[in-house]
């Protein structure tokens, strides 16, 4: 259909923008001066990071394809602290027609701890119309940490967890001592 031409401000912060094909972002205006975007994971498995469309006089459409995060940064002057890495979903599917997918993140995800704290931070640079109290918890109601996860679900991994050796005693559930390094 026909979109509404709105040159208002768009704010994209702490979002995981992922696609297995095509563009992670589609912007339908050339003027990107009203865009506020950072602390995102903008990742396309087999396409462009973004496509910017502009309707020219006479109704023709101009399209610019931005293949990399660096191209996006140069075009928008945004996302200096964003990443473009595989978010490492629990069950990632690379085929459009297969519905077996779990979009929760594994503890090895580069998105964990890479977001920006927005809740209660008076220096968060959000417009006044954005109620930052709504950003204190993830989509499931879990409180965001001081270094939040990029995306809808907050994932917390304790400092020093990886590389820790966990030993069990034969008095517990196992017949033999089991050593496991995570």
C-alpha cells in the first residue's frame, strides 16, 4: 500500500535487527537527519544491512543499498557503537520456509551486555515523549541489567562463569566424580 510520508524522528536503540535474506532495515525516506540509532545488532545473513528508498519528483523511486554496517554508519552518521554479528540464537534457521526456530540467545551471543542502559538514566538522550520506565524490563518482564542485552530478551551471565571448573561429589547424584569445564 501507500505509506505515510512522515519526517518525524525515529529512535532505534538496543534492537536486534536480523534477517536471513534481504535487508535488515528499510527506510522510506532519504532525509536521515531525524534518525537516532545505536547499540543495535544489525545483521543480514545473505543480504544488505539496509535499503534506503526515496520517492523522487514525478513518482520514480530511487533505492540505495547499504551492504555493510560501515556503509550504514557513513550514510546515517549513526550506530557508532552498534555491531553486525550473528546474534547466536538457540535454534537458528537459515531457510525461510522452515519454522523451527528459537530466537532466545545462547550465552555466547555478542549481544549480551552490549546494549545501553536507558531506564532511569537522565543522560539517555531520548526524546521527552518516550517513557523510559517502559524500558526497565524486557519483553518477558525481566529487569534489564546495568549493561543490557541487545534485543527483546535480557540474558544475564555471571562474571567469570566461562572457564569455571565444576566438580561433583560421589555423595551427590552421580556414581563417579565428574569434572566439567564450561
